[in-house]
C-alpha cells in the first residue's frame, strides 16, 4: 500500500490528495449580499449536510493566497445570511463560471446569465434556474489559519416544481440529477445509478421518502 504521513507534507499536497480522493462531493452554489448591495455567487465543493435537528449544513471557504477573505466569507461574516443552491447539468457551465475572479462590485449572476429572485427569509436572493435552494442563517463558525468553516441553519427550502412532494414527503429522484465535483477540474453526473436491495430483498423506489434518503 502507498502510505503518506500527513504531518510530513505541505498543505498544498494534502489538498491535492484530499480533494481528489474524497469524491464525489456535492457542489454548493452560494449567494450572498455584499455590504455594497451587490449579489455575489460562488461555487464550493467543500460542502455537505451535517444534521437535521437542527437542520444544518457545512460550508468551508479558504482564504485567498494573500490571506484576504473571499467575498462569500466576508459577506456571511457581515450579514449572517446566505443561500445554498444545488447544481444540475443545465446550470453546470454557469455554476463553474461563477468561480472565476470578478471584482466585488460585479455580480456573478449578471455576468454568467443567471436570474436572481427574492428569498423568503433572508436578504440574499435565490437563483431561479437552480433546482434546489436552501435559505440559511449562520448557526456557528470555525476559523483556522487557512479558512472559515460556516455552519448554516436552514430556514427555508425552495425546489423546482415536481421534485418534492410535501404531502407524502418524497423526493422525485428520477428527475433530480445534481452534478458533483470529482478530482481536479472534473465533474461527474448522477445518471448512472444502482440500488442495493434491503434485507427484504426490495430495491429502493425512484421516488424515495425523505426520511430514507
């Protein structure tokens, strides 16, 4: 086996290994509102669900090479509000383009052709084209030398029509096809799926109860 002592390699080397091995990772396309009133949008793949009670998710944002905060981190620290969107294939190219470096007075949404629509519980807007949006407030934060880890508490969910049945509490997995980050600059689709039978020998249905996801 190849073995690596993580205490004996650089942070860049650790990043290259971790980011290419801990895959696939869901991608958060995050909107925030700057102090100047400009809507910022940026993708982050160091992101995931943490728990449901309270409903919290994690967003990890590194500092720039010169030590400055990225706009998303600065905006969350300023307002305590943000919206996390899931990305699917129709918005993949625009999501990726939001990761480019734009001046703080330029909205990535306008630059890449995405549409801002009002949120219900927070000031940063949602993205109309995204299949899923979680409106969040800052629940807790962790600061290290290299980054901020933000724990967001979800207050509101907005889903594309047909994806969520709020009567049966089921998600239509047949039509929900988010993309994920793979190693380096690669992404992966979620179209090739398989089901592992439960103990009764029955496979999960394509419309799965939310509490079984």
